């Protein structure tokens, strides 16, 4: 792929001139990569290795949506269910974690609001792919990418979501400092990518300033459960239920934007604590 002066190149996905590791117009990967499984060179923009068939995504090793979901990925958390609360087995056995991700994604993208502070231009003509991310503020770009990942998950496009997860996570790191809602978005992306440890750390960062923040309590409980720590997960869920009414009365903007997921988050906590 020929590069123009100034380090720009043609995006293999949308054909626009851009630079860096990802296209600022569509978010597609730029430049060739090597397969994480067999080491074979791949074509620019390729999502699968033509030698072994593995998904070609930076940091694709491990478990979770963005890290090779399969029997081995599901087996590791299940083995960890022997530690902590017996409720952990309910949470992660049989792919329940992926179902929970879809549960969260659906209310974000259907009906009232997208749950992100995305400019109007980002929702016209096909979402984030139709706008120039470089024309946005760092936070606007991060929110647009988050929205795109969640829409792909809701539509069942796991491969597409996998391709955008690394860029989406990096975008929030670039947009720091983040408010509690931004930290929730980042934590949810991290746990979706299989990085439960990073997700828990991000949620705890938000809870250090706002210990009763319902969204971060929920994702902290989810991350702790995925790590096999049922005791800690239970503590987060118990706090969420205990402060629910008082916290909702604060009328935070993010509670309104994520209104349709709030009942599901409460049900998730109740099911976990009840051994569902």
C-alpha cells in the first residue's frame, strides 16, 4: 500500500487518506499485521488470518469478546468459580457473560438516547463511520466509537465490534480526565474485551470519587464476578441495591441517558445475590 507525503495512507476500508494506526474517518485498521496465532503476515485491514483463520486484532489473546471467545475462553473463568461465592458459577457458566453484554448494549442503542454525548453529525448517514473523528473533541470521538461498538454488539456483529474495541478503549485513555460516565463507558468496553482486571480498576477509579454511582457499581460487580471473586462482586451488588433509590433521586444525566438499562442492572444484581 503506497504512502503519500506527510505519512498519510489510503484506508483499505473506506478509501480516504489518513494516517496513524487507525483511520480517523471509519476507524479501520491501517497497515498490515501479523497473526497473533501463527505469525503469518496479513493484508492491510484484514480481520482474519488467511493461513490459520484466527481473528487478527491487536491484543487478541485471552478471553472475552475481543480476545477470542471459545471453549478455552469460557473454561478459564468457569474454573475460577471455585473461589469466592458460589454465585460466580451462575454468572459465567455457559457464556452468561456474553449474554449480559448484549443485555447492556440493547438498551443503549434502542429508543431513548444512545447513552453517549455524540454530536448530531455522528448519528447521520450511518453513525461514526460517516463522520471525521479528527474533527471531534477527544471525548466526542471516544463516545462515538463506544456507541459504534455497542450498536455492533446489539446487532450481533461481534467481529465488527472486535475490530473497533482497541481503538475505542484507546480513545477514552486519550480523552482523560474522564467523568464517572466516561469511566463507566471505558470499564464496560474493557470488560467486553475480556480485560476484567482493567475494567475493575477503571470502575474503582470512578467509585473513589462517587462511591454510590450505580453504573460503576454494576460494572465493578460484573468484572469481579468474571475474575472469580464472588465475595467482592456480591459487595458491589449489595451496595448498588442499598443505595438505589437515594442515588437515582440525584437525577444524574447519565442515569437518564441509560434509563432503559437501569432496571436490567438492578435485576442483574438481584439475580447474582439470589444465586439465580
